[in-house]
């Protein structure tokens, strides 16, 4: 049995690569295949315990740790609470787990421990992703699926296994022989991706046995199309997007509100563009103000600009997500991002004593903490505040909590109420990350609600 194909062009001599190993067949095979590239690359193993599946997840972590030890590789273990993050952020469990996983990968690179992280995405994963995006109504960038390289300064995420099927990988492991772990949740049809894998793709294979390869080609074509359009927009947008509002003197005036931002586009210039270009220009203008437009929202703006048919009277004003207002004048269409009203935290602070336990239903947690001192030590569970700093494990020094939340992609109400524990002026616990607080240990139980 031939070994799986490895995209060696994604690797560089001397590169320090953390291989993301869940314990499943694909990631175990990626590690075994990359071992053949030593000593050209420097390997370590990264594993995330998502706080899901109880004892089975503990066994996965132990399996991966023993695999790393068997090949004399450094082992990076990260424990997190995906169910709690999903509840707070109103995400699916799959989305929350992925975001926490990639936040850990970024932290490894930010801390200077590795230059890149390799994930074991396969041809089947690519096909599933394209179908998933298609079903959700993705634009071209969504149909590009899983990219071989994800630049994430100061490092990169690489996917060297995208040319291999899951079946071929399993056959190679059986021939070594090399055991792996099976995740029972992969058979749970409550997850959309599992239904795509177990029901939709087998059905599509009855129409085309090579449907996975065809979908991967569609992803490759879409990625190239998107790269072209990004370059083209970079050339066009500076002359099409007009900052501020038109003034009586013929120029343009900035908003009187410092947090407000306005961009306009002349209708005559939009009309001269091909519809494919004008659609992308409007979407890029909205994205520059922080809004990602759906197809329906984009078509509404095209109709406002007389670039698409409109039902009934043509609207001259519309509201978009992100506090963005769209206005049409006789000469231009303008997008304005207004100020977002400040909302005070709604979750209370809880004082407790270490060692001890605090039950905080507003945060959805029951938190048990142990302190380093023999005597009791007071602590407070509260929402983070502007100016808070936290020292993450393996980091070089304190970081702003706001920056950590940015890396975790925490926004909205969840961001305002993201919990931390403070004791003697220092943050010793924060949801979703490992805090460097010698002697302190916390266990978290997710509360229903």
C-alpha cells in the first residue's frame, strides 16, 4: 500500500510544525507520514480536549500523548470547555469546538513555540465542506472550501493531506499496522456534517462515484476565482469608494461623530460596471464597515442603485446588520456605520473564598477553585473590564483580555459578560484559556440554561 500523498510544498526545511492529532485515523496517519520528513522539519504533537464525551475524551488524550512519547515528540495538551463556549456564544457545539481549537493553535504560534500547525483535512473533508457551504448559500469564497494554507500571523495552518481519501488513509494505517481511535460522535446524525458524510455523499456517489474529486475541483476553481477578484477589487475600490458625505462646496465631509463611518459610491460609475463587479463592490463596501451581506441583502442594494429589478416602489433607505444604514440620493448610494450604544454588563459579580465553590447561573457555570495558600484567600468571579490583563500559560507576559477575546472571536453580549476570576489584583482564571496562575486549580461544571 502506497503511503498517503503529502503536499511537501507546504513544508519548509527547519520549520517547527505542531501536528494536530485528535487520535482519529486521518490525524494519526498525518503524524506517521510527517515522521518520514524528519529531520527536515521539527515536529511536535498538539491535542485539544474539548470537555466533551467524558472518559472517552480522556482516553483519546492519553492515546495521543503515548503516541507522541513513542516517537520522542513534545506534546502540547490543551483542555477547554466547548459546551460552555457554545452556550455563551450561541454557537453549535461543532463551531465552538473548532473556534477554541484554532485559538489554541494560534496561541502556540504567538508564543513562539511552533512556526506552523498541520491539520489532517482530507479529500472527503473538502467535499463535505463544499456541500455544507453550498447548502447554507455560500458565495464563491465559501465554495473554495478548505484552503491548503491558512496564513495566521505569526505562523500558518497547513493542510498537506487534502489529496487523500479517508478510505485510502485507513488502508495504509492497517498495513503498517498503526491503531487509531474512533469517535462515536462521528455517527451522530444530529450534526449536519455527519448527515452530509453518512447520507448525502453516499447518495451523490450513486450519480457520480468520483463526486468527492469533482467537489474538490470546484473548491480549487473557486479559490482561484476568489484570489483573482480580491486583486481586481484592490485595484478598483480606491477609485470607487468615496469616504464621507458630499458637501455643498463639491468636496466630501467627514461625519461629526468620531465613531461613525460613511462611504459612498456614484450611481453612474456603478452602472458602468458589469453586474458581477458591481455586486462585489457593494459587498466589499459593506465588509469594510464590518458587515457581511447575504445574497438577499446584496440584491436589495443592487435594486436601490437601479442595478436590479425592484418590486413596488424603489427604496431610498435600508438598514443592514451591524448598525449600518444605506441611503440613496440622486447621485450616489451611501453606507454609514453608526455608533453602537454602550451596554453595561448584566451579569453580577460573585465573591467567594479559595478553596471553595461558586455557583453562577448567569455565566452558566459552577466553578470549583483551589488556592496555593493554607489560609483562605478571597476571590471574585466577575465580567472582564477594559484594561484587564491576564497571563496565559506558555505566554511571555501579561496580555490584554480584549486581545485574548479577539483571538477567541468573542463578540456581542457574550463578550461583555465573559467571566474571569480575580484574586489579590490578578486574574487567576478566565473562560476558554489556560491562565498562568501557579498553585491555583479550577474545575468547571456547565449549568443548564
